[in-house]
């Protein structure tokens, strides 16, 4: 049973995919205390809540695989785009330190991040993908990266993420990313919201503000802010509407229809900048609905009293089904 080290674990979506593929979690870490109960009760493994920069790497147990969903804000179009100039932009170097601390280096190291990582550059102007490959080469790994869309792997939402898979040089095997299943029908919004809730589960919904409710009542199924009359728009939105080409045709307040594939579930779950509005009801999707869009099984529970943080946990997660596909590809090719 290959041993898994999980860094920047979040609530455990990536980890769950690996666990289902037969990996044994030997260490997990995140710096957010509020997700500890959710991780522990679902993954059945303790998670160390501590900033990775303050962890003695020699105390991390030996592992066969390291997975690391390094913070995306420095590289995301929705973030600050400061890349390595951000205080969290160099956290990938903590993974390098972890590798060096292991008596026997892990066979595989996997980094995951947003699509913006592909175009991000370090403080010297070097593409981060190339910088990361170079850093991993120095510690004895050959790296390959690919942009994957979660909906190609059984996840009922379009979610593009970059995966950098690094294989230890002495293994002498080239890694091939899992092939999309083009024969399977992609799951739509309707497929998800038509399923009844698990019995005895409270349908938790993060309520919308009154101003948002006043606006979205004009948005038809499959529509967006373009359906909202001018008098209900903010000054900022009116300005954009008057010169929409200049702003690259933004698509605020998207309301996906039942026959569409869901868009990316974001950590903020803002109705303005994500497709979080239910197609038929004037509300956000519930916690369970967005968990399903991220491919979490109904048996996975989200704990705590802060409902907005539950949305954040889910939005930040690697979809378990995508993680499972990657884990299976490692079993087939490396282990």
C-alpha cells in the first residue's frame, strides 16, 4: 500500500481520491483550523494544523507520494497575480525542503494549481512551470504538466486545473496523464439537482443579500446579469454595460441552465462572479449541491457552524473523482 504525504490538504478532496485508490495517508497538513474536524471525521486521519513554513520537515514520516495543492491566490486571475512576489508565492519551495528531508525520496511529487499558474512568472521573469521543473530536476525528478478539465473525468462541473507530476529519475518511467473518457456523457446541472438529498440531512443554504435577490429575480434559467434592467444594476455594472467590449464581455451573475455543465465552484461562491445561483429558485446552491458538483460523495460531511466556510472548503478542494483518476494512473504506471 503506497504511503501518501498530503500538504495544503484543505478538507481532503485530493486525499479522498487517493485513499479510494488504495493509498495510505501517513501525514497531512494545512494551516486552517476550521477545516480540522471535517478532514479528521471524513478521512479518519489526523491533520496537523500549522503553517508549513514552521514545520520541522524531518518530523514528516516517510512517504511514496507527496501531493500539494499550493495556494492559488498568487497565480489566479481572481487573485492578486503577484506570483512569487506574494508572501505565499514561493511555498512550492517548502515541498522541495520536504523532499530533501526524506531518507528515501518519494517516488512521485504532484503539484496542483489554477490555470493562471501556466502564465505566471517568477521574480526574474521565468515561467513558473519552467522554474518548478528546474527546481525539481535539481532534487532528482523529471516533471511533466498538463491542464485538465475535471468534467472530462466524471466530475459534474467544468474546472480547469494544472497538474505537475514529478517522477523520481531513477524510476526511469515517463508519466502519462489519464485519458479523458470521451464516451461517457458529461453530467449536467439537471443531473445533480434532480437527485434527492440524503435522508436526515438538513439542506444548508447560504442566504443571499436583499440587493442580490432583487437583481437575480430578472435572470432567467441559462441567463446572466444581461437580463437585469439598468435601474437594478450598480454604478460599476452600468459602466461596464455601456462599454462591454472593453471589459471583455464579462458574464456576471451567471445562472446555468439544467442542460448545461456547471461552471467552476469557487471558494467565495459569490453570485456575481460564479455560477452559484440555482436555475429554478432564487438562492445559492446548497452545501450538498455544490459538494456534488465537486464530486464529493454524499457520505462526506462538512462540519462547523460557519456556513460560508463550508462553501469555501468545497470550492478550494480538488474534486475527489479527479484525484482518484490521477491516483489510479500512478498505480498503473509507477507502483
